[in-house]
C-alpha cells in the first residue's frame, strides 16, 4: 500500500485505484492444477470463468499458467481470444446462445454446453449442415438444493440453468437425447458459486457422474468421455485464510465419487472467484469525514460502482477493510465504530456499516480487501463514475514493488462517448420528422 501511494498510483486527482497480486494469482493457478493432478491421471482443462475478471492481461497471465477460458457471451469470447487462449481450451456456456454464437463457436472448434432441448435443436441443424471439431455436451441441473445465497445457487428445483433431472420424465429424456446424438460426448453441471458447502457441491458432481454412467450403459459404449463439473469453490471473505482450498475440494470429490477419477473421464473445471478474489485490493482516498447521529462517517471514492454486490446485499457479501494513513502506512489508534461510505448519490452506498477501525481522517486511504473477482473488473456505471485503473504488482527479493498497468482509468471523454456523445442531436432529429 505504501509503495502504491509513494509511486503515485493514488494522487489527489485520481482517488481510486485497484491492485492485483501477480504472484498470488500464479500461486492459485498452481494450487488448482496440482490439486486435481493428484486425484486423476486423465486430462483436465481448467477453464477460468472470464466473468469473474474480464481483463485481457489477467486472462493472458492465466493462460501462461496453463489455464483455459469459460465464456458466456460474444464479448467474453472476444476477450479470451485477445488473450491468446486457443479454441480447444475454451468452453462456451450460456443459457441464451443465439444461432450466430453457436455457428461461430462450432466453426472455431470451441466446446459448447447446450442449456436446453431447444438449443440442442439448433445444434442439430448446425452439425447436420457442416462438420465441427467442437466437443458438445448438455448442461443438467441436479436439483440438489441451494446454498446460503439464493441468487448464486444454480441447482435449485426451479433454476434457470440446464435440464432439471428430477422433473418428471426428464432423466429418461436426457438418456434418449444422448442415444439419438452420438456426437454428444460431454456432460456439464454446476451447483452454484459462493455460499455453498463442499458436500453440496460434491453431491451435484456425483449426480452428473451417475448420469454419465447410466447414459454410457444405455448406449453400450463410453459415449460421454468428459464431465464438466463447473466451479463454485467459495471464498472466505472473513479473514486472510484461504479456506476451503482446491485440495480440500479435490480430496472430497475423490473420496465421494471415485469412479470419476479412475481415468475413464476427462474433466473440465470452471473456477473464477476462487482463483482471483484474494489477490485483488481496491484503494480509495477518504475525501471527507463527518458525524451523523453520533456515528463517524468516512466518505471515500469506493462504493457501488466497484462493490455493487456488497452495497446492495451486505449480509451476503461483506468485505474486509483496512485503514492506512495518507502515506499508505498502516493506521494505528483506538478502534472506533464508524461507517465507510462511497461516492454515489443514494443513502445505501456504504462499504461497511458500524465497522470498528482506527478513526479515519480526511486524506487517509482505505483498502478494500479480497476484491480481485467481480469487483473492480465488473463496473457499475452509477452516477457516470469512471472505471478505476487496475495495476498488477510484483514484489522483488529486495522488497521493492513493481507495478504495471493492466487497465488505464476511464477518461471523461470515454464516459461521454459511451453515453451517446457522438450523436447529441439524435432525438432532436427524430422529433423534427412530422408525419
């Protein structure tokens, strides 16, 4: 933090910036690959969920660490391609793929997980019209239940994702679907992300494995050769401790579903948050301090535009905040219960309410921890607040810190351009057209 301030990453005119720990990201990628390498000799593609951090240099770093990409839109696919991730290490998932998206994916040889029977009908036509190298699969919903965050639980009885296996007649129909389509060679499931306990995640994978075995037995051969188990490993936002670990999850999977790891099935994983969250930090200047109702309030430049989920659902998405002085050095002093507010013009724009911290003062710096996934990379343009700059950092053996620009801060000209600034008279031109 001191190096960031000392090297000018947080001047008065730029009171908000974000940091990414390059070594930490590499360590997470290694932990993931080693964890699954210990439980199977079959091929494993670890496809990073691009939505968790859609920044090209991050995707490039993960590609260099041996990971692929899981994409869910044309935009995410474009980012993965810009990062140099090859089609054969890319997986397309989305509940709303257009015919054009499917056509492009099949032409490139990208793996596709169909979400529903209507999408399979579209793929039928495309496969019939032109050969493809794309591995193709179907997403199923094991309907094993929800975790503590309903909005991120994708294996509930009424989830919008996949084919619900416990719906009447659905399981038998899925078996027939594979029997009728020899080119369907993958099976995909994903129980959710954040708020899930490991046993619930494992139960979803177990349901998919048992279905794969049933399908292969029904068709008389191993038609399904790859199981995509999704991601969803939860992140501990309460402390520095990284729990649970990829190794914890892999060991429980091997213990519960040993047949999935006996070498007959290749695997795909789609982790996102668990790889990046602990390695990102948002730094924001305290612009003003005040008191209301006897409670101190520190008004900062980090709020709903970077921490949208925390502001709107603080119980599900609490964040740790550390206090630093104006030079970026740890702030000392008696802890005082106070609010840490953002800059947006609504009362609920709060990063923390009633949080004990050394009393913040004007010019201090707050560090919002564990924000490497879904925070500063997934901007919310409330009040036309600009996207912050993102800097990667490495620490040399002598303790010096080197920063590199991952993404420059958004300029006012860019905000105006996104808001139609190039055609200010568009509506006036329309209103002048009388019948």
